[in-house]
């Protein structure tokens, strides 16, 4: 090799290396270089059957995770999920860290001031939860009680709405399992939780709790984005949801979790 060819070879090497570096930089927003955006979706971390850690695989699984995967496949978009907890997910959407969230999140007017919601995909509501051996048989029995609540939830809102009426003392928890734990150990006498979620915990996780009475605030879960932003992601979600409902896939996913 003479000097000139060496110089050309070196120049080519530099060109190839910088091209590779640029490809690497683009990886985050466009993982496979096809120009598609990769959405960041936040979720709860311990809210079975909607999202929970599967110990064996080390992956987050659940109905929300399955619905999101089916919708994304149907609409051909890419995403990554961060299972950080419910309140952190709402904050992440509001600060723009997340493009959207799916977390068994109830659509309600107060939230519509700061979020845009998809069409509803599952109906649920809060119910009173006490220790399996508790003598509490109605909300009125909560008079003067210490109750547990999960930060930012509609159940926490409901608990606050009856706080003065029953003279409640409320202690807040960041996730559902810690809230259940407080009721099971007697640190709190009750909490409110989404009916399907506490039902799942009692039936499948052997949680020694029971529900009292009926659902107090029925509503629908929706996928959410920050108000006025990510409209295209919301449209993709709605279109995908409609398609998987039509194709029967949505019903199959519900059946997988016993609904
Ligand atoms: N559905 C309830 C809410 O929207 C609880 C959600 C959750 O804890 N992940 O507030």
C-alpha cells in the first residue's frame, strides 16, 4: 500500500466510524432506524391484574400491558413501558417525561382538566376493604377510624370526601401492596381500592382482606396523555382499541385474566 492509498483508507475509516456514531445517537428516538417514533409510556408497578412484575420472567405483565401491546401491534407503533407507580406516572405525563400512561386509570372530569383520555376500556370502581376478620360491615362503622389510601387515586379522593363525615385519619401509601399491608397489620382499619384489583389480590395472592358493600364510584379506565399533547398517540390508541374489540382479541385478553 502506498501513502496515497493509506490516506484514502484512513479517511474512509473515519467516515465509516462517524456514520456508525451517528446511527448510535439516533437509537433512542428511532430504535430500528425506520423513522418511527418510539413512545414512552408510564404505568403502575403493582396493580394486578393490570400491571405487575412476573417474578419468573422479571417482566411486567397484565391486562394493561397486553392491551397496549395489541394496540401497538395493530397500529404499528413502537413504545417502551416504565412501571414506576401510579402517582409517578401521572407526574411523568404532566412533566412531559412520558408520552402517555396506562395504569388502570379512571376517567373522571377533574382529571380531564389536565389529561386527555382514550375511549374507556374497562369498567371498575372503588370498594371498602377491611381485614378478613374485621367486624366492620358498612361505611358508617368507620367512625373515627384510621384508614389507608393510595396517593393520587380516585379511592383516595373518595376517602377524602367522607373524611369529615366520619372523622377519619388518613395515612397515604405510594402503592397498593403497602396499603393492603397497613390494613392487614392493623395499622389502618380499612382502605378503598378498585374492586377488580382487590378481588384479584384476595383470590390469587391470598391477601387476607375482604370487601364490604358495593362499588362507590363506578367509572371507566382510559389511556391518558397530557391535555392538548400527543393527540396522534391518543388517536392510535383509540383506533387500535376499536380494532382489537372488533377482531375479538380484546375479549380474549379479558378472558386470559378471568373477565
Ligand atoms: N383506578 C384508580 C384511579 O384511577 C386507581 C389506579 C391505580 O391505582 N393504578 O385512581
